C-alpha cells in the first residue's frame, strides 16, 4: 500500500476528506491531472481510502492507494497545503523521552531504517520537522539529526532556502512520521499578489469556506447543478480585503468550462482594499471575472438585493487586528439581517468569527430566518476561529430596500 499524508488547517480535515471523496466518486476522472489514467478510462483515485486525523495527526488526512499516486494527481485539491509520501510512521520508544541525546539517537536509528526515495546525489534537500506535544528536543535538533542520515545515505547536499527535495520528520507526541513531499511544499500559493496586507486569508481556508457554502445534496435549492464545491448562483464576499475568496471562486469558475458562469462579487468599505482586490484580480488575469465595488457590509440590502446571489462567503473583522472598537452585537445583527434580505431560502452565509463568537451565537439564536448548520473550529497560525455555516430559512418577513442598480465591472460605479 502507498500512503500519503495531506496537510490542511487543523479542523478542516472533514472538508479535505470530502474534497477527496469527490475525486473518488464514480464517474469522476482525473482527466486534467493524470492523462494516462484518463486515457485508460479510470480514475487514479478509484481504489483509494481516506482517513481523517491519522493516528492523531491533527491537520492531516491520510490517503492509501494500491497504486502509487503521481504528484500531479493531487493538483486538483484546493484545501491542501502539502502532500507527503509517507515512508514510515513509527513510535519513538518511551525509554528515550527524558534524555535529549538518547532521543535523537533513537530518531537517527529509526530514520536510517526507513526506505524512502532519497534525493539523488545531484539534488539538494532540506528536512523539516513539525512537532506537536512535549519532547526533550526541539524541531531544529530533529531536522539536523535526520538531515545527517539523509546526507549520508544519498550524498545529496543541504539547501534550506530552495531545496529540490523536502523530507519531513514530524513528531506527534510519541509518533515519528517520515516522508518526502510530493510536488510543491506551498500548494496554497497558487495566485500572484500585487496587494497582500497581513489580514489576507489563506487560499486553503477560502476554498474550504466556498465548499461549505455549497449544498452537498443535489436536490437542495442551494446546490450547484455541476460542481459540488460551489454554490448555485452568484457569490458575494462583502469584506473582500485583498480578495482571496473572490479570486479563489473566480479561478474555479474560469478554470472549468463545464461550470456555467455566475458572477462573483467582492466589496469592502476601505478604498485601498477595493483597489488592492482589483490589482490582485488583474495580476491573475481574472479582472473581468469579478465585480468589485466599495460598499458597507452592514447595509447589504442597499446594494445586493436582486442580483441572483446564492451565497455570501466572508471573513469579517475579528476584533483583534481590525474592528477593535466595533459594537459586535450591532455589527452581527446588521450583517445577518442584510444577508437575510439578499439570499434566497436555502442560500448560505459562511463567515469566520473568532473572539466574538459568543456575540454571533447570541444574534443567530434571536433570528428564526437563520439555521445554524454547523460551526467548524479551525486553527490558523495559533488563532482558533470558527467557520459558521448558516442557511437562510424560508420564514419571516424580510424588509427589502430598493433593488440595487447595475454595476460597471470596470469602475465599480452604479450604472444609474
Ligand atoms: C479580515 S479582513 C478580510 C480579509 C480578506 N478575506 C482577505 O483575504 O484579504 C476584513 C475586511 O473587512 C473590511 N471591513 C470592515 N468593516 C467593513 C464594513 N462595514 N463593510 C465592508 N467592509 C468592511 C476591512 O476593510 C477589511 O478589509
């Protein structure tokens, strides 16, 4: 059996597993990525098995396959940072856990037994270690120790900044996982950024939020007729910042000619974000795929009614870097009431919330027009936001304001 570990954000394992399940489903081939398999009329994913959080490795999903999977087979996945071809997952004996030198000696012995396609002598390599739990050593110790084994076995030289081959030696409590990365170690960096403030969301989280805005049941009014990863109708991100969610949504739609085109809208209250999103779209040849404008997300009904919006997907201020002085009760009330006026029954509002989750829960509980389908608690670099998935119920009189006018895609100005 060939084993691969795929890294996503902790908490997003079920979303990545669902994405893989979409590839393994009957009828889907990997035509785009693996022409040989497509030509043979089969999917390389057909006989694979998927396991979330393998042996307690949070943030990882394991795929086992009777046939080796080529690196390109993973290129279709949007919610993954890196793919590890696993050579061994072995427990480090407890006897070694108090003495750093013994512990490293044990790791050296375990690494030396591993059978892995080591780098060729002409290639450069780096060893990386992700450590979860308490150990008598730190990550650079492990990287140097395993690096010594790899250099000795392969004759390859170390290059930490731009290695040809990246080896992982990860420790999850008493478990050592050793493997080699397949393809790019930064599969999430799929776009070019002209404007990238610190608040920019990762494309992996953006792709996950988009998936969660889509109904998986094909009979559901919010289900896309062809693509289970996207909602039906137009997509709106009213807090676009640098535009990650809109860029990810537009790239999917543009990439797949079978997916009928529906508009993607992006808006922000800050003029620099509006200009930055436009610059980012242009840098990725997506300028015509998204309408960007300046608008206040706490008054969605003023701008977005009757535009065929099927889902609202966004990452509003958390109140940490942005929005420290916001009244979050009022903010979430206005956002939810505006979204209820814009979305049809079955339409979803997917939003990230961090410290003010309690306020958001409180506002949702007061509003019968929203059904809280679920909250996915995830980790993003030491912060633990929740992805709230809300669905518009078919109840309650929603006050609709005047329908918005058409927007010029180039200038963002109203046409009336
Ligand atoms: C966390 S950032 C969004 C980051 C974005 N997802 C990205 O990838 O770059 C929140 C954004 O909301 C915007 N914002 C704050 N209050 C707003 C409001 N009332 N209406 C619209 N945008 C607002 C801020 O200007 C900021 O760009």
